[in-house]
C-alpha cells in the first residue's frame, strides 16, 4: 500500500493544496486510548481515489490547515463508523466534518449484520484487510512501517466501498434514508464526561459489595487513576476491574496476602504493593456514617396500557424489520418505541413530532406503528 507520511507544516500545506480540488476523500483517525491514560488523536489518514496520506499530529502542532477540507460540503468525506472520529477531531483539533458518507450506516441500511470495515471491504470489494495493528499504540514514535501501511489501508478502500454501497442504496431506494442519518451524525461533538467521583460505582461487580467493600473499591479506584495518570497508561493495564472487586470482597491487609488475589501479579506487588495495602486500609478505617452507598433506584409507576402499547409496537417493528430485511434495533431502538407508546400519537404529524424520530423511520415504519396503536 503506497502512502505519503506528512510530518511537517510545509508538507501538510502542499497536501492540502493537492486535495482541495478532490470531490471525495476517505478519512480516518487513530488514537492511543487502548494503551494510554489520556486518549488522544495520534494519526489522521486521508485518501483520495489515487493517493493516501498519513498526517502526524505528534510532529505537526497545528493541523488547522486540513479544517477547510473537512468542512467543505462540496468535498464528500467517507468515514467508517464516524462517531468516535468526529468526537476526537472536535476535542483534540477543534475540527468538524461536513458532507459525510458513513459506510457503517450505509451498510446497516442495506441489511448487513457484520458491520466492521474489514467484513464490508471483503464482501463488496474482495481484499482481506490486515488486523495485526488493531490495538497498536499509535502514540509511540517512530511508527513502524507495518503500522503505517495498516493505517493507510484503513482509508484507501473507503472511496471504492462508498461507491458500491451507494449503488446498492440507490437500487433499494434507501439513499435518502441513509443521507438523513449521515447529516445527523455530522453534528456529533465531544461531550465532557460528568463528575468522575462516583465512577467506581459503575465498575462491573460493584453492586455485589457491601458499603465497606464499596469504600475499599473507591480507594483502590482512585489509587489506580493516580498511577495510570502518572504512567500515562490505560487503567486496565495497571490492574483490572475484576481484580479491584476481588480486593474489595476479600481485602488483604499485607503484601503477602495480596499474592492470593487473582489478577494481582508479583511485579505489581513488588512495585505497588504497599500502596495497594494502604488504599485498602483507608477503606477499612472509614467511619460507618461515611461509607458510600448506591443511590436509591428511580421508581417507575407501572402503566399497563403503556406497556400493552409498547408490546404491540415491538411486534409491529419486528414484522416490518423482517419485510425490509433490517436489524430491528436499527430500524427503531426499544427506548424510542417505549417513548412512542407513552406519547401515543394518533397521526403521522404527531409521530413526527416526537423527539429523535427520523423522517425515514416515519416513512419506513410509521403506518405500522400507528396501526398497532389503534389496535
């Protein structure tokens, strides 16, 4: 796979000039979240129908020159599963995309169930994409030649894949449906996460713990965050969630006892054993009245009529999904069906007025939903 590696402002300026007249560009990004504590954009790939470019944000401090390419609606941008790319382009570079064609969304409208880029390229174009670097550390420098070639491959096939998917969408008269979703996806932006002080409550298995166990888990979770931040390492690479829960269930009080806990290796004990035991001790010594607890669950008043309507709507959606050969959850998610059941629209106009309902969903499914509500 031929590509050009762009690692200086001058080379970037020349590439932008070369691509400015292109009608279509494949775009992708690579980030380092699997390895690093601070997930950050580490590579931007752009392909025309003839050339492939790898743009290095580590070497080039200012990537704003590519902004006009991405925001020019006259240049179609082809991405696969663009949600995360759009978020980190916004967060890290302050860039947005207009004129999106998302190959994952397009494939879903064609009834495809295997929506990974590799599966779609193989099905529609033939080549088998490499998988060796799917979890590589893209923040490392220098990138290996294998990593560079893998990254270039991610965008090199996007223009041709877009052509095949678009052709099929037109045959099935679903291009308008897909374009509505493309435009909605374009609006995706980074949203800052909420207060992280209660994040330990979301660890799988936390609900099995007593309040004292939760206190230990909170201390261990905070310790792990500090270590991961210090080492710029993904938190699970310090110690797994499962090991944190095990430590909270059967809290060891010495480094010797730490070795009996599954998932706590000898190297970690040697380097950080004292810190782990200290965190556990803080949780054990916390006053009873200060122990954390799960907030009480929200109580819902059951409404048998709404539940009956929701059941009819789910059945109608399933039948219509079979007719269209679409995944039922893609056609309309369960939560949206339940909102329709609560609002109980009596007309197409009222159905269209429900937040988040798409025009294409009303066209594809509206009559079936209204008939189910009238039953």
